[in-house]
């Protein structure tokens, strides 16, 4: 019976596309660290002049350098991020990943890295009228959202009257606000503050603090069972290593 159960579990895992994670020893022997990023989340991991840049990109480069490994970025997407990690397409997932209970049960997560929470980012001329969930949740409000992440879950849970436009990715959400094709989007405080600072004529964050109950933090993820990798990563993720990178990208590692 025990052997049959193991065989059935293996078949189920194969059917779900799951694969054993590369242990730290295998990563070190290969000389390559693979990091998966959706690549559409400023200022953590996004494309600027066709180059992948951001806080998490700099962290990944610094970690790989410290470990004497070559860094390889692997493209993923929010709808496929979890499945790609379980399929062992990369060793660590980065690039704008918020803590959720589901992720905590399904993967191994690093310690909290950056405090965060959900905010509304809107066209500046409409920002004053979109400060609360009730004022947003009107048929006249056009909300852009892409699939597969915590922003979509928030939109689905709170806006049953607003006009929801489903987009292919986060980059499209932002462009729709620039082009005045959407009134607003829900995003994390980190991203909202970044665009408000860099394009103040186009983007305004409507709430000074995250919506109640959404206070959260950014993390990185590895597959379950990769204790040595997550332990070594957590050892590196200290303020002495992160402060200069955070300052470069205008990110607060702590909220007083």
C-alpha cells in the first residue's frame, strides 16, 4: 500500500508539472543560479530600454556574485509563476511577490524584505474622487487589471460595480492610465510610489496608506524541500547588503 501511494503521488506530481527542486549543492556544482521574474513590476523587476532592471534584479545579481555563481534570469508570468517554480524552471522566484497564505503553504518563503500593501493608482485629475473602495466601486470607474496575481484577487473581491478591463499584463494597465483609457488600477504601494515619483503628471496614488487589511510584505520564493537554499538566501538578506540597493530605487525597507 505504501509503495502504491508513493507511485500515485509521483503520477499526480508529474501530471501537475511538478519536478524536484535543484538542491543548493546542485546549483553550486552547475555554477548557475536561475531566477524567475515576470518582469513587469517597477521598481522591483521591469524592462527599461529593453534591459531588465530593478531592486530585485540588483539583489539577484549581488547574491549570485556573492555566491560565485553566474546569474540567469528566466521569464515567467503571474498566471504561470507558481507552476513554473514547481516545474523547476528556476531556483528562486522574484520580481514583486507578495506574501500570501497560499504561497506560504505551497512554497518556502524568505523572511520579509519590503513592507507593502494595496493602493489605488489613478489618473491624477481623477485621484481625489477615487480615494475609497466605495467611491471606486462605481460603474463609471474604469479599472485595469491583469490576471494571476494579488491585485486581481483584490479587484475581484471589492469591485462588483466598477467597469473592469482585463489586460494581458501589468505593463498594459500602466499604459492604459497614461493613455487615459483607464481611470485607475490597484497595485502595491511600492509600485504606486515609484510611478507617482517618476511620472507625477500621469500617476497619483489616491490613498496615503494601504487599504485596511492589505498591509503586507514582499518576499522571494523557492520550492518546498529546498531548506539549504532558503537558509543561505535568508542569511544574505540583511540590511547591510540591502540598504544601498534600496536607496538606489527609493525603497523603504522599514516603516517607522
